[in-house]
């Protein structure tokens, strides 16, 4: 039985496990903002529909300019894409036949896109007994022989955020060895924008930062992401991208989203509050929980995780399995922070399960 590689799409999951799908399903396997898309996007929808009549701007305008202003970088340092997955696929093509380091457990899309491009993928395994902290010694020793290093900050699935000192140590060493560092900041906006490495990009031509609009703004159906790097790198990648690779509707929605300061702060506060409550609950039942900085957390129950996972599925509650996260191997489960009522329902179901097992 092969489980889906990503969260969301509950119907496919139930089918793959040969479990009857309940009429109502609560999905904690994906990590989008439970508030839903910003009200400004919903209110602008009738106007946004007019973009369907025209070809989109080939550079992703007006979104590209809005990103540059938001991050205070030059427009030439920005490449817009059809979701972060599109950016990762584009990047992977540049490492064909090259040696790339991954720090497992981490997002499966890195390996998938690199291997299909015939890159040599080398896994550096974070140690479970050390709480999956960055294996700094391994990283620094491996960098001189590598063409690139991929890092997820905060990491998916652990939610762990490397310190600024750790990141600077790594990118400084990588710069000396002419190794690219791809930083995936898909969840950094659930932490604090001040934690982003984007302000340092000007000093590091070897650093490429991937960002997603999907999670914070709850717009996975639109597909919108971007890359920030030195203008030379952006120009080279842009030449490899397909024409009109961002639709006009998405470009307009992206501009509206970046203006949503209050919305973002509410999302950060909600994620922090629910993460604290869920962590306390799980630890009270003897579960091991990592200190996540993101809008999700991973936990390892004292009991068999696979049994908990399947029993909750039968009740219509979907967590994220860890079968395809190297070093976790199904023994851990990831939980997205959802609305307060949904989190209460999850705790009630889990409380009953823990009492029976």
C-alpha cells in the first residue's frame, strides 16, 4: 500500500487505504490558514474575473512589483511561479547531473524533482534522538563536495527553525565552496517575516529563497509562489521558464494578499495559540512533541502511530502520515493547526483513543 506523498486530497487517501470515506472529514494533513482567503480577495472576485479575457503579463506583473516592494528588493531579483512547486521544479533542472544535499526528514518534493532531473541526491540524516536538530558538522563537512544544499526553514515536517547564526554559518561556508543554498521559506510567514533570510540575499549570490503564497493566504487552488535571488540567477532561470507561467488571476490576487498585514498577524497569533494548546494536550498523554515554529507540529505517541492514524481516519479525522519522511518512517504524525472548533474535536477524539489504548 502506497500512501499519497502529500497532505490534502482526502478522497485519494481513503481510496489508497481501502477505507470508506465518512460523509464529513476534518483534514489536519494540510497546513493552509484555517481563516480561508483574505476578505479582500473574496470581495474583489467579480472584478478579478475580468482578467480571464486577457493574456497574463509574461513577468507575472503586477505581482512581481508588489513582491519587490514588500521585501524591499530590486524587481530583477524576483521570479514569479505557478506555486512554489513550480519554482522547485525549475530549480531542479539546473542541478541535472550535479550533487545536491538534503537534510532529512524534509519536504519530499525536493528529492522528487531532483531525481527526475538526474541529480545525485545525498541525504544528511538529522538524528531523532537529538530532536532532529540540524546536523551542523555533517553539513559543513559535505558542502565542499556539493553543488547545492536544500534547506526548509522552518522545516517541513518538524517545524524546526534554524537560528540566524546557524544559517549564516552554513551559507558562509557554502559561499566559500561555491555551493548553492536553496532556502524554502514556505512557512516563514507563520513565524515572523523578520526571520526571513531575504535581507541577506544581496551578500550571497549563491542563496536562492523560495516562497509560497499558498499556506498563509489559503489559496492552494490558485497556485502562486516566487523566488528571490541575485538578478543574474533570476535571469538565467527565467529563460528556462515557460511563457505565461503565472496566470493573470493569480497575479492580481497575490497583490491583494501582500497588503493583508492584520490578516497575517492574526494567522500568526492563531497558529501560536493552537500549537501551544495542542502541544500541552499531547504531552499530557505521554506523546513526544517537537518545538515547532510553524502552523503545524509533529508528534510521536507512546502507542503505535499507524494504529492511531488509521483509527482516526475511520472517524473522518485526517492527520499527516510520516511514511515518506526519512527518519520518521510512520512513527510520527503531523497535525496542521486549524480552527478552534476543529482542534477541540481532534482533542476529544484523541483523548478517547488514548484512554482506550
